[in-house]
C-alpha cells in the first residue's frame, strides 16, 4: 500500500475579506476575497421580486419530510457558457454576480427549495400534515473561471471555500427553525447538475434529514454499548486495517468505507472529534484543503473524462445531539466504469438495498494508484 506524504503548509494567517451586497430582487450576495477588492458594483438587472411556495409534507410511512417546491420548474437549465449566470458580469452582460471578477461568492438561490419568505401555508388533517418550507438555500461559487473545477483550485482558494462554509454554517445556524446545515457539491451532468460553472450549495433544513437521524441513532447505540464515539472508533479501525486508506493528512484521513455503497466512494474524517466545520482550527482547515484537493484529483484520474460526483458534508445538528456527531465528508461517484453508470435500479431505489459492483479494497487500491 503506497500512501504519498502531503507537504506541510503553514496555517493561513489572514482571513478572507467578507463583503455583503444586495441584488436587484432583494437577495443577499457575499464576496469572500483573499485580497482587498472593490465591491461597489451594483446589480443592474431588472428582476421581479423572488416568490417561493415551498412546503414540507410529512410521510407517515417513511417517517420523514418531503419538500414540495413546484416553483423550481422555471429554474435555469444547462445554459451555454456565454449565458452562464454564475460567471462575473462582463462586457455588458449582467449575471448573478455584479463584479467583473471574484474569488469565492455565496448568494441566496434564486429558485430555492426552502425559504424564510415562503408563501406556502401549513395544515394538519389526520395523517396529512404540512408546514411552510422555511429554511435557506445558498449557492457557493468556488471560482470565477467557468472552465475550472474544485480539483483545480489552489490550496489557498480551497481554504477560502472552506472559510465560506464555516461562515455560512455559523450564520445559518442562527436562523429560526433551522435544524441542519448541509454544504454539498454536485459535479457533472450525469449527477443532474443544471449549471456547469464550478459551484456547490448549502441547504439549511427545518428538520433533521433521515440519514442524520439514523447516523445519530447508531452513534447513540454505540456509545451506550461501547462507551465511545462510533466515528472515532470506526476511523481507528480503518487506520488499523490500512487496506482501504487512500490519503493520510496531519488532521484528516480519507478511506473507502468497508461497506461502500458506490463503486468509488471515499469518506473523509477529521481525526479530532469535532461536531462541525466552525469547530475546526486553522491548522485543521489548512490540512483539509490539501487532503480534499488530493482526493478530488484522484477521483478525476479514474477515467478519461472528469468524474461526476456528489460531495456531502455530514455535520452535527444545530440544536440536538451535537456530542454524538463527528464531522466527516462523503464523496462518491455514480460512474462504475469507463462509459458506464451505476443506476439505482429496483433493489436500490425500490427497497434501499445497495449492490456494489466494485469491492472497497479494489476501489481503494485504484484510488491510491497501486
């Protein structure tokens, strides 16, 4: 097993400059600049006020909430590069970002699944229970370069993105009714991405999603029976086994899980027991930037074309069971081989039992480059 060492990088000394502006329709946009920049450009578009009708409905059989957001049917879908709404505003063309260039930008989604201003009402009629879809959906642009990707970012830019995640997790946790903050990235048309520009999103849910509830229940059972943290013990077990470890940093470890559901799946764990992104030290953020970039580049080396993936941050809930959670990232691709996708067919979609065509040990070896 070959694990290349990662060069140590000095902790970042100067945080990014944060500037908040208001877009033409009242939404907020935040610049995160690595160096001082002029952010006086205004949004010159003539936009109608944002109107959302998000509602959450309870499924008593599955014991979870479903978001109903019919207004999203009108959202932008795979525009050509010269009409990308996430590029800077240049040459007379006005986009979501008024500036002619930027480092990292976060703004309120124009077509949010959840909103603090939703016009939907709640109701209760026997087994039919609904509530307004209160929450937040934000877009995170990693770079102004339309043809780039997260894997191509410099470590300094990756740290700026992490700083934005930290800031937004902290701020969104103060929104009334929000229970879970979920930063994530979808990359590739095969995944269902509707905008090609390098970006991710942050959802602030008014409930705990089912995987989070299940994760916490498992952690609680483990603590009651073994007296420790499920995630810390799992990480130690993977480190001891060794064969599924892909990258080891000073503060982070990336491994293919023993029971991986997807053909190529990596879990990235903080070695220290921390609940969420804002709890990370400067050294842990710097190491995260290095390790995460390494992992993404390994994903992109799997096939002849960029690997489609989903990267999902699993953080502690805002208000409950924060001591049970352990910050980690789940990264996976639906591509199982060159030109072949892993479709969620009857067993996976119908009853939730995953069948993996690639052994986790084979996947780890290939990702390491063995």
